[in-house]
C-alpha cells in the first residue's frame, strides 16, 4: 500500500510544478533571510574578536585605561618591582595610508622581547628564526614595520619598500622589513588591516610618547608566575593594587562579551525582522500544502474508501512537506550565504558607524549557524503543514469529495479563529505592558498581535466583501458583484494570502512610521543642539601634556580671530564608575551619530565605548568605564540641552559650581538613574560622589553617558585637551571667511564644519543605519507577494470548470480577465485597509516598547499620511501584479476544455 501511495503522491506533485516551485521559494526566502542575518552579524562581531587576538594571543587579562592611556612606568613597575613576567605592553591606533583613501590600518606597537610567549595571530605561522630576525630589526632599525603579504600585494609593495601613512604630524614613511603569511581565512582577515611595529615607533607615529594603550597579561592558573605562594589570584591582586585610578584589570574575553551585549538589541531587532519573513513564508507554505491536499480530495476520498487509514494519509502529507522543506532549506542556505555577503557590508557599516570600529570583516560560515537555519526552516514548514494534514484526515471519505464541505467548514472555523484572535491580541497587549524591560518579550508581544490580527483577517474579509457587494449591487450588474463573491467563495485560498499580505504591509507601515518618527525626532534634536556657527573637530588619542597644550593654544588662537564672539568646548573621555552599566574602553574605537565629530549640545567630537549589562544603579561594580562629556559652556550653548523634566535657573549654577553631573536619557533608563541620586566616580584620590541634577535627550549612542563641567573634571582628572570646539561668530560676520581663517590654524586630521554641514552629514548617517532595515522589510514584502501569486495560481486550477461555465454563457476573455484582476485588487485593498490600523499598532509598539527598551530613547510619534498611503498602494499593487499572469491564463482557457469532466 505504501508504494501505491508514494507513486500517487509523486505523480500528482509532478503535475503541479508551479505550486511546488512557489512553496520552495517561500521556504528558501524565509530561511535565507534568517541565515544571512545570523551569518552577517556573527561575522561582524567575529572580525572584532579576531582583531583583538592579533596582538593579545593567549593573554588571559588586559590592563586598560581611559583616554590618556597608561603611563609606561606602570609596565616597568609590574615587571621589575612586582616580579610579574608574563606581561606584554601594547600601543595601538588607527592610521590611514597616504593616497589610499580606503586603506585604513590598525597600527600595533609591541615589545619584541615579550611578545613571543603570547602566541599572537600574526606570528603563528612563521619560522622561529625568521620571526626573531624581524623582531630584532624592529628594535634596531627606526620606522620599520611588518605587513601582510595580501596587503603588500594590494598596495604594490615589496620588502624594503616604504609605506607612506598620514599622521597628526603629517606624512610619515615606514619601511617594510617582512611580510606576514596568514595560515587560514581568519588570520588573513585580521592581518589585512594590521601594521606591526615596535613600541617606540608606534608611540612616535601616534604621538603618544611615554604612554601605552594596554598591557596584555598572561596568568597561568596551574603554575605560579612569581612565587610558589603567589599563583593565579594573588598575582591578579598584586596587579590591581598597583593600578592607578584611571586603569582597570579585565579578563581578555570580557571585552568581546561586552561588545556582544552592546549590540544585543541591534541583533535582536534584525533577527526579529528575519523571523517576520519566515512567518510570512509559513503562510505561503500553509497555503500551498492546503492547495495540494484539496486538489486531491477525490483521490484522498478514493484511497480512504479502499482502506487507506487516516495515519497513512497524514504520514503521506507530512513526508511531502518534509521533502519540500529539505529542498527549500538547502536552496535557502545557499541563498542565505549569498545574501549574507551583501548584508555583511550593511551590518558592519552600521556597527562601525554607531558602536565601534570593524575593519575588513569577511563572511564566516559555521555548521552551527547553517544547522540553526536548517532546523528553523524544516520546523516552520512542518508546523505550517499540520493544519491541512489534520484537515485531510478528519473528513470522511464521502464529504472529502465535496468542495462546498470545505468552505462551509471553514466558515465555522472562522468564528472560532476570531475568538482565538482576540485572545492573542489581548495576550500581546498584556505581555507588552507587563514584561518589564525585556526586548525579547516586547518583540514576542508584536508577533502575538500580528498573529492575532492575521487570524481575524478572514472574518474581516467576509464583512468587507459583503459591504462591497451591497454597494456595487445597487447600481451595477452581476459582473461587478462577482469579484467580491469570488473572494468570499474561495476564502480557504484567498484568506491566507490576504493575511500574509496584511502582515507584510502592516510591518511596512509600522516600520515606516517608526523610522519617520525617529528621523524627525533626531532632526529636531540635532537642530536644537547645534548652537554654534562652526565646529572644530579635534580627533585622535587624547593625552595629557604636549597634545593637550596644543589644543589649548588652538583655542586661544580661535578666540583671537576677528569674527569670533565666544567659544565653547567639549572633551569626550572615559572614567571609572561604580554604579550600573558602563563602558569598557578600547583603543581606536569610534562611536557616534556622525563620524566627523559633532554630537550632544556642543557636538564637537566623540570617543567610543563598549557597554555591557551589569547590575542596577546603586550596586557596586568597579570594573567598568563610563563615557563622560566634559563641557565648557556659555549662555548660547546651554539651550542646546533638551531636558526631560522641568528645570530652574539654578541648574546651570549647580552644574558649574557644585560636584554634580547631568546624564543622558539612555543612561538614566538603562541604569535606573533618577535626579537626586549620586554616582560614584573613581579618581586618583579615591571615589567621589557626583549628584545627578538633570536628565537630557541624546541620540548619539544607545547606552548614554554623563556630562560634567570642565571645572568639576579638572579637580580630579588630568587635562586631556579638547575633542571639539564650538565657534560662535559675531553678528554680521562672514562665516565662509571665518571658516577659511580657521582652516589655516588647524593641522593634520583636525577639521572645521558649519552647523548645516554637520546636520547634513548626521542625517546621512541616520539613513545609512536604517538601510539594513529597509532591505529586510522589502524581503518580507517579496515573500508576501509570492504568497498572493501562489494563492491565485491555486485558484486558477480549482476554478477552471467554474470559469469555463462563465465563458460558455457569454463572458468574454477581456471580461474574465477584468474579473480576476478585480478580485486580486479587492484582496489587496482589504489587506491594505486592515494593515493600516495594525501598522499603527506596530509603530506604537516599536517606538514606545521596543526602541525604548533597546536604546533608552523616548521618541515623539510623528504621523505621516504619505507613509500610510504608500503602504495601501503597496498592497494594491502587489496583489494586482500577482494576479496578472493567472488572469491571462484563465482568460485564454477554452470553454470546452474547462467543462470537460475531471
């Protein structure tokens, strides 16, 4: 009996290749989107992990500091006085190759005498004698460097050639004394953006004399490194006691984990969009498998009559679905790898712009990621096919032969589904209200709401079609009433397609409204915050001493310019805090809304951080940095702060005169900080309390930061100069002439921009960050389009006899095509109309639940009728286009062939 069933199944499937192809496409697209997001996201984060291992190797811990770095005397003290031998000092920074605008490199300065024991990536493949020769030359020959073979080939360089680089002091040349050979794809990716020098050369090139970026520490848990009584824990305690107030000892893996925590919200949102595509694909799979079951209702009835059991029918349908799932999943995996390569560029660009620098990310494919995608695709397919499989086994051999039985049964099912839909909607609402700050549960509430409205869609479709039929029935003929009747009569096919299209369009409307609201909110914030006429950006490592003095001299020169009325300044740095969730500093990282350096109230520059979730406010957590913006304000710059509460005239006096800070809205949200509370900040003279006197809006980062006056900062921390200077011109001054004068004063990577140029650059950066969202949203719409097309193709086969009757009684081919087009247009219209209120709900949830929890931002809801009309037009156009081919094929059907007995 099984061989008969398999032969019957195989013969039937081969007779419907289009339906099979569309089902496979739906599975493949859903799986491809999920896999591509996972691959691209993990590859981006892996690129950062491997970049750190390029010089840290097997280090177990790392000593890091805020801006200003570590005094190199600390290394000598730990190694000589404390006797800790396995230490490796590192100087790192970002440089650009001259005449190569896209050639940015991480410059790493190492100590050749201590580097070998750390087994860094760059030295793993080379012979010991070769490596020793390179290291000795790095020490004895000034301005020498190591470069990867691939990079040298790309730049047209050979051994003993010079590599020209741009520094803050101007152009400098490094002599290439050796070429590094990667031993795998990972090391090739890391080495492609790496230049190795000795410590002294790196300090000269980067202008950080006497400073270190970090010290790598290797602590052997099994073998004490300084004395039999001083093993793993005692060594760490010795190091901690020797650290200055601006330094921390952290585990080497903690920064990688911090990065993943920082991008967690971003990753969850992307994966949710991928799952949305898979959800829409599940509707398509359900639609296709239901069609395949109903097309064989006579065959199934006959098989049941001759003794085939319900379980055999169920097993047959599940096996067919499993076959489609495996084929679709395999295609989806291949397509996901291709799509992942494109998404990698978008995702890494977004991370690079908002969170931290990622260089030379390449797609990393692992069996685990492919396995997750395959399991998800197969599971989703089997879940989607369960209802039609049970439907086929539930109906008796007599009733399974009657199509009307299916539709009448469906009408009864619609009533039950409508009641269940309200449970899903109420459940989603309750979950959103009472799920705390959980992003995952917030997204789950959106999916519950979408699924609830999808289950309600067939009932709403019936109501809408009855209304359309009544309206057109009063002043039109039968042909104008038929499209609405056709949609209602075939609700088992059309209802699922309308629901899938509704989900895709409502998600599109919700995302459009959210992005539009966010765009307007950010635009208003930037325009309010940009108080100065010109902004001078002072990028690069912030160091005490000569570099800080250069910043002060530049500020004094700016103040002397004829057209300058007043100045303001900002320094973005990191300090160690004891409360809440804070950021771990990484050398060379950069974060912001706009890269060229204008953020917050004076928006003149930024430094980056990596944040990680920790304990709530008030708990002791001394192992983290937090970002601090140090402001030197004037009466014109202060209105640039948009406070989230009522303020009085005394706030700015307290800000300048007392030991106080103001915090950004994201910082306050994530750390549960309120005005009046104290935050403890570590200084060289011990921890000091700073009272929070205000909370203000800021969209330059999703973890937030503190802001304090320069007077307060200089009481406890060294002078690091400025990150940016705001220039306020006198009334009537020629801004272009003033900008030209400033350009003559600045050097190297310093730059000056007008407020309008900064606004434009910031909004361009905003649009870039949402490119990935736009891409994934359109992929969901594409899957919904395939679903509508699949449903209409199914109707073509099922209604051949009915349409043949219409042709036989005088309906022309053109009229028949118009009927089909009208039916698809009604399907698109009802999907669009239902999607409008659902889209508003999605937008509200995204703005006030998801983005609030993920980023700590409060946005205003900005209505844009154009986005709603665009969503409605999308539904109409998608449905109409999907119906063109079926309409043409049905119109060309000959009445005699259509009326032929099955």
